[in-house]
C-alpha cells in the first residue's frame, strides 16, 4: 500500500493525493473484531468499509514522493471538505477546501514560486481562492475524505500479512504490499479503521480522531485567483 500521486498533480501539489486515512476511538483493551483471522484482502476491505462510513478524521505525517519530501496535517469532514497545513520541499502553506472552492495561504517563498517575486510582496499574509476544478484541482483531493480514502486503500499490488503492532495505543493487524513498499495497519479491536501507513524509505501517515467534531473555517477576504489571471 503506497500513497499514489495524481498524474495531473502540479509541482506545488506533487502527489499530495497521497494516501488515505484514519484512526478510531476504541482503546487497546476493547474486544477483538475478528480481523486477526481474516485474509489480507478481507482486512483491506473491512478498513475501506469502516473508513467510508466515517464522519471525520485527522491525517498527519510525511512521505517521500519522487525524491521530494511532503508533510501534511489535515482535518477532513465527509461530504464537506477539509483544512490543515502542508509542507512541500520546505515550503509551508495552509489549505482549506469547502463548498467547491480551495483556499491557500503561504509564506513569501510559497507566493514567489506560485506567482513571482512582485506578486509575492502583495499577497503575503492573504488567502488565494480557486475552484476545486481549476488551478488548485491537484490540491483539492487533499481536502476530500473520499478522494484520499480511495487513493490510499485501492491502489496496491499483491498483499500479504505482516507482523501486528500497537499504533497510537490501539492493537492493529498489518497488511504488506511488498512490491510497492508499504504496510497498512488496521485496528484489530472495535471498528476496523485504518490507523497507519508506513512507507519503505521512512514515510509514515497516521490516521486519528475518527468521528470527532470538526468545524471548517472558510477564509474571508480571499483573493480570487481568476481576478489575478485576468489582470495579467
């Protein structure tokens, strides 16, 4: 199991569509859910079903994609959107997706890369707004629980069982995708949520705070990217 890049991802969004998600609320002392006797395919299917029914989740961690380090810390709400922070090649920015729009706010380095040095001086500290199907479409998938889930749990090669572990205090069974170099950990107590994806080479994504309340904050006074483009 390995976070998968969208072939259309821009350099700025580079394969952030990495990977899927989530962690549960039951403690390590909860009763077993039967996964320890299931096949790898059954374990992944159970994780997909549980995650698809979730209301919200927090996804955090980092991966290396095409030699480029990417870190994310996102709160996602089913059928609504998401918000959080992203670091790509040392460039930090905040990201919000809601109501069909994507909002991005970053440092001078971020705006310089996105729009050039002159524009960066004007835009620093401000939010940019674009349509999820527009210039920010490759970032939009990071704010949609369903998109991340599908990318993370559906894209894999031949599966095998791996050694179980305890992840963030919960017992977990493990499924390995050796050809692609990833291991998925799924809760073996309570609801079988995905808890963690560990990628060969040091990448790690943790899925936590399942179904906890999240309030998405829509930035105000954002600069519409279409206005910038039409003004060129």
